[in-house]
């Protein structure tokens, strides 16, 4: 793949930069992201609405459904510029995960109803996949849905439901045929979170954050028309969705931004009177992660280009997920090591708006331990890296 930008692609980069700089990305929101402040639902909605107004929210959707119609290189450029400008992530559950599933497998009625609502932020979606006993082995899920006339009656529990406390809808995997083979008895349902019988309980993580939840479903009535595709074929749709999730987890642009920041910190920190980046051992680790990142960037572009031609990423998404998470974890580990004991203090209120105390150690150092521990989960969610290696072995090595 030719990595040299054409005149048209460079003009596109300039257009994105100008839009971000001239108010497309609110300055106060960029400041919160750069400062590591906590983001609330309103912050994410503000960014979603700005992108949708510009026609850049669903960049990977077909144009007939409101997509941008970009090439793989344009998508790559856009993500790079947004990260460099300090934009928050787009919450993936609706636009990046459910949207492609509905476009490919949903009924016309489902497309007509849900896709515009995703774009307009009328619906905030949660992902009802993981269960207390079914994480990486997702096919072992036990949440049951029993057909009762024009409805399914759903009973079970979902866990690690990211931002589920904000959601008004959830796409959910349920078992509709307990006697079939694990993958063959699952259906894909769209559930209104206001339905009686749904309880959302927070899971508070070690850093005091409320990001994930557990959701209990007790005799929840879901209309049959809210099933995506065929009954007992939900595993097919779930796998399709996961390929998009895993490709996104790779986070190439976030790693590139993180690597640039790592180099800046390592030049400022001293070891034996010299910049830490001059230390041969430390420099070797930085060089290795940069080499890995450059290789992954090219592979990511190839995968996105193939997806743009209608080829859903398969085992390639697993490779990107594995390598991308390893790289992101290595960068945060090196940042933590670069500031040494200054990464240890944890001041929860430092991540709230209005906190203006003097930083402890180098500016931003208090975020490094938080980022390090938070990024440990990257190799687990979306299907653990161990499971992804099994997928690669089966589908690419034909073992």
C-alpha cells in the first residue's frame, strides 16, 4: 500500500484540521480530554452531535444510510487528527458496533427506525454480551429468552456493561434453544432499557470510577420484531459485530499520540544527568514499540481498506486486537517507568473539573498509573488475547 498522501488526501487532512480548530471540537472539551478529566454523558453527546452535524459521525456506514463515503486513508487521517486535537472517543456501541450489524442483517423496518436515532443521539446503546460465567467463552452464555406469542420472555444477567447506566437501549445475546450446540442456539435481541424487569447496578472499579455495570433481567418482555435476523442465528451477527469492536480496540492513533508523549517525557526526565531517552535500555524499548506500531499501522490500513470494499474483517481483527493492546500497554508501562515514584500518588479528585492544585511531579504524572492500570483490561475485553490467538490459529493457520 502506498503510504504517500495524494494532493486530495492532504487537502482532506487540512480540511479536518481546520474544522477541529475552528470550533468543530469545543475547546473546553479538548481541555478536559488532554487534562485526563472525567467525561460525562453530555460530553460524549456534544462530540457525537458535532460530528453528525458535519456528516462525519458514521464514517464507515454506506452513504445511503448517512455514512461519509470515505476511503480507508481518509478514515485513518480523520482518526489521527481527532486524537491529535484532543477529541474524546466516539462511544462505539451504537454507531461503530450495532450500526454495521443492522445495515447488514437488520430488517428494513429496523434500519429505518434505529439508524437515524443512532446518528441523532436519540438512543444510547449498551452491549449485553458478557455474563458472570461467560466472558471470553461467550458461546457459553446462559441468559434465556423463551418465546411467548409475539414476545420473548428474557431472564438472566449481564456484566461489565460499559456505560450501561447511561443507556436507554441494549443489544443483547440470549439463548433461545438450550438443546442446540452452544453457538447455534443464540439469538440477537434489541431491548428497551425502560422495560419492566431490568435492573442496572453499578460496579465501582479500583480507581473509584463508575464505568461498568451489571444488569439483571427478570421476566423482561421483548417483542419478537426486536430480534435481529433469524432465531438461533445470533452468533453469526455477534461475530460480525466483534470484528468491528476488535479492530477499534487496536487504537493505532491513540498509540501514536501516546508514543509522541512518551518521547517528550523521556527527553525531559534525567538519568545520571542525561535525558532518559539516551539510556540504551530505555531507548531500545521505545524503539521496539515504535517499530511494532509502524508495522501495525500499515496492517490496520490494509484491514480498513478491505472493509471498505465490503469484506468484513475476520481473523485480521483478532491480530490487530492482540498487537494493538500489547503496544498500548507497553507505552503506558514506559510512561509509568519514565516518571518513577511520581506515578504513585493517586488523587481521585484530580480528575474532576475545578481541581487546580499544583501537580505532583512532572505535569500529567498522576495520570500515568491510572492509565497503566486501566489499560490492563485492553487485553481482556472484546475477547481475551488468548482467545484471539486461538481464532488466528483456526482461521489463518488452518489448524
